[in-house]
C-alpha cells in the first residue's frame, strides 16, 4: 500500500470515526444518567458517518475522477449522508447531555436571529442546489479537479448545505420558527425540481458542461442520469422522513388525548 | 372494517358521536386513492418505460424549456403525492375512517388520469419525449391514450358505484 493510499484511508476512517465516537460518548453519558436514547437515532447517525467515510474513501475518490463516480460521491456527501446524520438528532442529544449552564450558550445560538434566516428551508435549498448550479455551470468544477483545497471545500460545502437543508425540512432536532408542512413540502418540490432541471441541462449540453472540465459527452450524460434518478431517491427519503415525523407526532398527541377519555380520530379529523 | 363504516374509530360504539361523517370520510378516501393512483402510475412510467424498456428518452432535442422545468417540478411532486398518500392511507386505517372501496375507485381514476395527462401534455404538448422512438408513433399513442381512457372510465364508474359508502346510516 502506497503512502498516499494509506493516508487516504486514514483520512476517510478518521472523518467517519470522530463524529461517531463523540456521538456514542454522548449516548453513554445519557445512559449513565439513567436516560435512554432511541437506538434508531444512534443507528442513523452511525450510518451517516459511514456514508461520509465511504464517499471519501480511496476507491470512490478514484472513481470520482470519472463523471458518474463523481456524481455518486456528490449524492452520498450532499444528500444521503446529511439526511442520515440529521435523523440522528445530534443537537437534541447535545442539549440533553450538557448541564444547565453549559446548555445556555447552545440555546443562545439556537435562538439567534441569524439562525432563524439560516434555518428556513429555502435558505438550505438555495445553498445546496444553488451550490450545484455554481459548481457545474461555472469553471468551479474544473478548478476543483485541479486544486486539492478547492476539492475539499466543495465537499465541505455539499455536506454542510445538505445537512442544513435536511435539518430545516425534516430534522427531529428543534429549529427556530420551522414553517409548516405545506411550506416545507413546497420548498422540497422546488429544490428537487431545480436539481432535476440541472441534471437535464447537463445532459442536453454534455459537450460543453461543466466548462473547462474536458469531460466526454457520454460521461457527462451518464453522470446526469445518476444525478437525476439519484436525486429523486433522496427526495423520496427526505419527504418520507418529513411525513413520518408528522404522523408520529399526530398519533402521539392523539393517544395522549385518549388517556383523557377522548378519541384519536378527532385529532385526525381536525388535522386533516 | 365493521368499525370503519360509520366513521367511528375501531372499538368505539355509537355512544360516542361520529367524529368524521361518512361523507367526509368517503371523500377523503377517494382523494387518498387518487393521489396514490397518480403517483404509482408516474413511478411505473419512470421505472418501466424509462429505466427497464428504455423506450422513453431521458430528454429529447424537441423538449421545450417550459417542458423541462415543469417535468422537473412534476417528478418531485409525484414523489410527494406518493408519500403523502401513503401516510393519509395509514392515518385513515388507524382512525378507522377508510372507505376502502372508494379508495380503490379513486386509485383507478388516478392511474387513468396520470396516463392521460402524460400522453397528452407530456408527450404531445410539452414534447418531453415520445412513447417510443424509431417506430411508427400513431399506434403507440392510440394504445397509450386508449388505455388511459379505459382506466379513467373504469375509475369514474367505480366512483359512482361506491357512492353508498358515503351515505349516513339510518
């Protein structure tokens, strides 16, 4: 194994292991305090860490020099991993693990006015999908294949923007003034639509886009189809997470009402 | 489904007033079925004709830019319909307010409605792609639109035939 390859594996493993370890430590602290944590959330977070690690591991990095491989990497980093991470509810875990004094600065950040704008699903959508338009329609993509730091920056942006979007839309973690289901669904449809249009644009102008990348038309067309269908798969998961959370919330409050002698379908009748 | 017929939650007797009138429950079941019908046919279109058979093209040169944008939005919209419909179905089943035969009627109507829309608007008006390439198109279009009309007529027939599910008892 060459040094560069070993370093690549080490980087991928470290990037996955560090957040996984911190999270597990948090779950452990809770357990020591006698409080449980849903195992599904832990599993989701670990899956997210694994997906990030897989996306950065040498085999996929090597495949990513070809356009379709790059697209798989971008779907993992920018969409699949963020959703899995967000469903792990890391902020809820953090708040529950910290003591009352340590919790205060975290709560202050959550209540900051700036976060309110950042936490709107539309902001996440623009950062995530707008970032892709910037990447594929400008020479940025070509630059990212030549410069290591730009490459890393693009990956960081994909992961961060994707996580912001998934959290704003579906996250079990609290968000300041999260808009209602209708607004969030509308933003997902607009973002998914814009993602699909970009994929079709790349397909239609495969000879010229991304500018300066020197990719063959066939390669870009294959990548565009991965982007199109993969994007829809991730949208499906995102929308399912959104509706599942709503369904659980509704029936939980309905069963609470049952205890008080009223019936669950009333909640359904009103909420429908 | 005895508990569902009067719009009562399962296990609740008539001592508790019905929380969702049968008419409303039926209308909601019809709509849920239609949402799922549209979404399932849209998904079948992508999986069967685009991915498996490769008849439909991902994009063809005569696609208009309006067509491109609306296709992008519609495809995501169908996903939302699929998921929203599935959770509405689960909700209604759990609340015991699912009018099952009406839901089926809505489902068949939705299947036909999507296919007719796809055949007329997507293929002909927006020219996203054609049914198949390199063949005489007319028989394919006739079969496509004919099948959609057959489904639609069946769906409307079932909708009329299941009206009783919406009548209040007694």
